[in-house]
């Protein structure tokens, strides 16, 4: 698990920024309905962002992150993963997410992302689209580079690059199928993702001629990108700036 249910992104809101929000239900290509949250800046041609949560699925942290993108002029859609198994009900902090995580598949997540991409492109088909994800969603975001969405870039915070969950490829194993640049932001004190795994991902992306940046923050743990983690405020601030720069360079 990444963030606590009451966590917040370590990004200061922009006072006076205008955007519209909506909780909605999207339909994947296989007919599955799933929860989503849209924050729209309403700037034609600006980048669109698909926000991919951690193992808990859609909850307030990721809705707030979508808001922070919209304040900066980017329409954003945060998605849930569990429409196939948990339905469309709102969930409390004690939601037992693991049985639902274990039933997710790469094909199912890719179909859900495709529905979010379609929403972002509706009426604005030429806009650049990026995915950003955390933990389970971090590796899931990288995998979308091979998902056939025509993305401008994929961003992952502390996703596992060389091991895939059952039903999922390891990102490093399919780097040759990636069709867009990659940004990876990792914690140097994250025991679940050792340096050799990051190096192996870097080697795979280099061999596949995929433009990429993999940055590790010394001393930062898994899920460092959290407003309550004051000791990692510098890493969080730098990571956010790298995200925004990556979007602007590749838009």
C-alpha cells in the first residue's frame, strides 16, 4: 500500500485557479463500468493526464492530484481498477482491496486506461496524453507505453520495473514495445525496488532506444510523495517539477 487514506499530494493548490470537477462512471471496451474522477481545466489542445492510483484504487489522494493538474491547465482523469470485482460503490478507509488487486489483469487495466484516454480526447483528438501512476499504478503506467493508446509519455512513481504481478508483464521485459518516453521517480531507501532493478530497467529502455529519465532520491522511502512526510519535502518538490517538465518537453 502507498498512501494513507487521509494523505494529500505534496503540492500547494493554486489560489484562484478555475477548473470543473466531476465524479463519473466510464465504460471500458469489454463493457465493464468503473469509477473515475475528472478535473477539467478547459484549455483546448493542452495535455491530458490519466492518473493511475496505487493498490487501493480510486480514493481522495488521487482525486486531489487530478485537481492539482487541472490548476496547471491540464485536464486529468483519475481511474479506479475494480469495476469488474468491487462495483461502483464508494469505499471507506477500511476497504479490503487485496482480493480485488489479485483479480486485476494487464488487459483489464489497459482497457480502463483506454476509456479514460477516449474521454480526454473527446472533442480534442489531437491533444497529447500522459499517464502517471504510483506503486501498482507506477508500473501500470509504464506498461501503458505498450498499450496502443498513442501516448505522449508515461510517468511512474516507485513502480516495480523488473517483476510483474500475476497477469502483468514486467515493464523491463516489454520495453521494446514501448511507443513513448518514460519518466521514473524512485526512492533510494525503497527496499522493495533495489538499485539493480532500476539499472536493469534503464538498460532495457536504452537497448530499445526509448527516451527515458529514471531518477532516484537518496534516502527517500516507498511512497515518499506525501504532504505529511516533511522529511521528504525536497524530494517531493523536485519530483513534481520533473513531472511538469516531462509533460511540457514531450507534449
